[in-house]
C-alpha cells in the first residue's frame, strides 16, 4: 500500500474537512492496534474521508468496480490500496486481497449497505463483511456518520458546508463459525446494522448547536 500517497492526501484533506464541515468525532481514541474492519453507513462520496480522518493508521477501503474502473481515478485508487469488488458480490480475488490485508495487521474500511443511500435512510447490509471478518478472525468496529447526506448527497455536484459528526463504537467479535453458518451471519449482520444506526443517532446527538442555527443550515 502506498502509505506515502495516502498520508499526503490525508494531510491535505484533514484541515480542509475540519473547517469546512466542522468535523468532529468520538470513540476513535479507543480503536485497537491490531487488524479489524471498520463498517460505516454510506450517505456520501466523502464518507471515507470522514472516517479515515480520525484513524491514525491507513485504512484500505473497499470500492465497487463501477467507481474503481473510472479511468480518471483508477490509478489513484490502485496507488492508495483500494480493494475493488463487484456490485452485490465479492470476487475470489477481492476475498484474497481482503484476507491478506487483514492478516498483515492492517485496517479495512467497508460500507455494508453496498451503495450510497438515495434518501438518507440506512439500507439493509450485505453479509459479505461478516464472512470476511469470520475468515480473518477479526472484529468489526461499527461507525455512525451523521450529516454526510445533508452535506453531499448522491446527486450533488459539490459538497455543502454542513456539520459532520462521526461516532466509533466498540468492536463486534465475529466467531469463525460465522464464515459458513448462514443463520449466524444474518444474526450478526442485523446486530451490526443496529449498532451502526445507534451510533449514527449518537453522532447526531453530538450536534449541540442552537435550533435556529440548524434551521439556517437547512435553508
């Protein structure tokens, strides 16, 4: 992974995001030093920026080939160590990349919903994240991001200056048996998505500005 490029981009984007979005977070100080998967809700093209901002180590994000194969950005994604997957399915090559990455002690970032929400609501998750975590023997850390949909929804051309709050939860242990047990996968996925929803609500509660300021932001 090109840590140099990753850190350079992060160094540039961090102060911009902090000011433009009033970016704040909680819970990130409790992240462990070993390998794990970060799983966040997906409301914006900038979600990876909001999550990575508060993680001291590089995060290798998963991205659908619809975006990964775009000629203008594909070279950058490759240099950054982004892992491409097919929409709605995980290829064998992607599985190998994910497992290798986690077994090297790195962090993988995923958005279990698979696609950016169109209405701001949390969509059902895909079970692939549970399978990968079970096979790698790592925990999944749920993350709730609030404000991303208001700042940069799917069809917007440019992000708006809206406050972004990010709340990191505690790791959800994933037993190795979940790699093949479909019932266990469904149960763990439901638990994960509930955690993400709760964390997003917690992140939203962290926006303590006066009501008239929030109303002005929506105008």
